[in-house]
């Protein structure tokens, strides 16, 4: 455990985060994996794992990602919500809004959200979110772990060739990595817990819609390896995306991957 970073984060938490159980590390395999292990052992709600590096992190569909030391914020929080399973999907856009609020507070830069849960800064992805839920044999929800990875500082030499032009970072390479890690982690924990307590009211929806960058723009709808060109028209209260294809047909999309054609 990195006690210095722990204390720096704890000193900046707001009253919203009074119940957070914070654990901070320089490097771990995966904050989601470690927190799920502790959740299975009975860890309390709002347990938080935060690290500056992951050696075995994963994103959606099991994708691995670039995670050099002291450039990112990898944070997972444990929730034990008492809501119907279909409503769990709200945790992901809620987390996207909380992450956007945290980055904006720490950097003063406006963040955009690409449906469903990627955060963009200057047109480049700076954050991804992965929510993983565990159910009992009776199909009752035991817990959900929400993991958030933010590219805080540009890595030495920049991003590798395959990520150049796609990935971005919040701060330049010469930034004090520990300082921005602590401030952004504190802002993120506070925002997550504030938004979570307002989840039943869908408080996150206004902030989500304000930052959504796909509407009235051409997009590529990717599904089962097939790509279709379309225009994004609207998002409903359940975060379904309405798209119109070139032949004039329209479709509400609840799942799938949308790639913005910039």
C-alpha cells in the first residue's frame, strides 16, 4: 500500500466520501479483480482500490490496455445496490458522469462522452469504464464493482503507434504525476458517491446528455463484425441511442459499439 498517496487523497475527499474505505497502491494486477476478491469475502460497500499502474488490467470484451507506471488513475469502487437487476445498467453512465466531473474539476478542461461510456478530451479517448456484477444462486445481486481507468499524464515518448491518434491524456508529460493522481482520485471518489446516492433520481442524466458528443453526427454502428453507417439522433432516459441509416430506417440501439467518424 502506498501510504503517502493514500493520505494525500484522503485529505482532499469531500463530505460525500465520508464512508469510503480507501486502499491505494503504486501498482497492482487489476483493481477490479482485487476488489471482486475482497467483495466475495464480505468487503463493505464503498471499498475503493486505486492504483497508478495495472499489469493485468482489462476493458470491455476482455481487451487489455496500455498502462505504463505513474501515468494513469485506475480506480474501482464496490457497490451493493438494492435495485432490480435491469437497473444496474445505470451505474455505467453514472460513473461516466462522475469521471467527467472529476477530470473537469482537476484540469479545467471540458470532457465529452461517447456513447455509451468512453470519455474524450480533444477528440481522443482518456477514460474507459468497466462494471462487473456478481449474483447469488437465487439470482439476487450480491454486488457490482465499477472500474474506471483514466489516462492522466502523457507517457514518456507518447503513446505507442497503434494508439497514436486514438488515446489521449489529461495532462502533459512534465506534470507532477503524484499530485494529479491524488487530486483526481479524490474528486472521482467524491463524485461517484454523490451521484450514486442520487441514482434513483437519475441525476446523472442531465450531465450525461450535456457532454454527449455523438448526436447529429455520422457514426459507424459496429455489430458482430458488421459495420453500418448511420446518423445518431437522440438518447432516451434508458441510454438507448436512436440512429438513422442511409435508407431512412431508424433503430434504437441498447448495445453495440459506436465509433465516431470525426
